[in-house]
């Protein structure tokens, strides 16, 4: 029982230090509600464990007294966050408090098998970490598909079907010799935006990623919603178009080009659909796109009444000037509308969220309660 109490106190002090670092023993006692003497004992154990270090002195209000500031040994543990996309893969290396140390963006080798893709990705991770590889404790991978509750069953990834092959994640784990976790890329992008981006201070939020595919992440009260098969938020599968056409085929880049070809409309790229000086045939095609987008936004709104919907991805970048118009239409039809905002983290939203998720796994191993994860990590990513 004594040992359990000591561990609880140690974890409580570490949790508060992660929140308010750097901090004095007195500040940690006030934040945790633990007696100063108990905090001192917990700090001594954390220093002995190599998790905390004493730093500079802080002059207190009491004349002549100085307090030593404590900080987490951030370089002790590193994680890698990965956003494995159908066209590009983005990777980020970060320390224990979430500070980015390196990042990279590389073209995804889509014309390869699942095993070869895992080998390639392991090589990219090793290259990113370099000489720091020995301190990497784990990785999180965002995938363009549904990830089951078991963390290994992957489905609905038509744009990168190799990840659905049995053994893809196992091969990545074997070749990196590290824990590897996976989730839907939109879920991780939402996690990143909630911690460091456009959904800060919005516990109930939706992330829509619109590019090569259509992805959605949903969070209620700060918790990402995940079903048994990972299909929560798969709005792109809704047969909302003519003859049951899926929404994903109506708002994504490949879908836009396909619909243009079928309509005999010349588009050199999906971005041409959003040109302000577009021809009448292009404007007609744009009207169909807007209707499909409103269905997507309506589905996201009625799914969990989010405070904010964050839009990211290549297509979403072309919609910045239309968000107010979309919100007005939602308000008219539903009587309410969330804030519609562009992603603040941009192309690295998914990799950032993967870093957050990877750190949560490390924190869990340190005994930190999951309930603290809503606030951690608190470092400002750049």
C-alpha cells in the first residue's frame, strides 16, 4: 500500500510538471495538492529515474530565498509520428514534451507491395531519427483507411490498398523493433488540431480531410470516437449522389476530375473547379460539388454537434473563402452551425497528431492517467 501511494504521488508530480514545466517544488505542491515534503520525495525519485533534472534558480517574493526550477528530461525519450498518405508521407520526430526535432516529407511509393512499403517506411523512420534512433520509444502511423479497435485490422483504404495486406504493421514493427500503433489519418489530424491547431479549446470537434480521399475524425468531450471496425466518420461512404454515388467520389480530387470527364468539362487539375473566373460549364460542376460538400458538412454537424469543423487537405485549401457561405447554409437548414475553419497545422496535421498519440503511449507507460491526456503534451509545435 505504501509503495502504491508513493507511485501515485510520483505520477501526480510528473503529470503536473509536464503541464507547467519548468516549476519549483512549491509550485508542484500547489498544483497537485500534495504536501511539500511528499513532493520533495517524489522529485528525488524522479531525478533518480532520470526523468527530471534541476535547472536554474527562481527568485521568490521572500527576501533572499531562491527556489530551484525543475524540468522534465525531454531528450530522454523520443517518438515518431507518421502520416502515410496515398501521394506523400510526412514524418515527425519529437521529444518527450512534444517539441519537434526533425520532420520530412517524401513521395509515397504507391506502386509496391505492402511488405515493400513497410520496408521503405522503416528506412525513412531510421533516416529521420539518425543517431538518435536508440532513444526512439515508439511510433504512431496515420493511415488513409479505417483501423479496427485491435489496431491492426485495416480496411476501406482504396487509395493505398497495400496497407490492408495482412502483416503490413507487423512487418513495420519487426523492421523497426519498436512499438508501432496505427489509426485513421483524419483521427490523428484532429488530435493534432485539438492540441496545437485550429481546434484548441474545442473538446467536441470534427476534422475533415479532403484531398485524394475524404476522411473525418470526430471527438466528443476530448475523446476521439473509434468504432469496433474504425468506420466512425466515414462520411465518404454515404451513397448520397445519383444512383448511389458515394460522397467521396463527388468531393475529392480524383472524383472531381472523373465527374468533369463524364460531363465533358475540361479541368487540368481539381483546383480549376474553384477558379473565380471559371466558365459556365465549370460553374455548373462547382454547384454539384457545393451540394455534396453541404451534405458532408451536414452529416458532420448532426453526428456530434461539434463546436468547430476543421477542414484540411488539398481540396480544402481551395475552400477558404467559401466557409462563411457554407456556415450560413448550414444555419438555415439545421438551425445551428459549428465554426468552419481551415487547418492551422496544414499538411503536417496528421503527423503532429501521430506524435501526440505516440507520446500518450509513452506517458501511459510512465503511469500517467489517461484523463490527463487531454492537456498533454503542452509544448508549442513549430
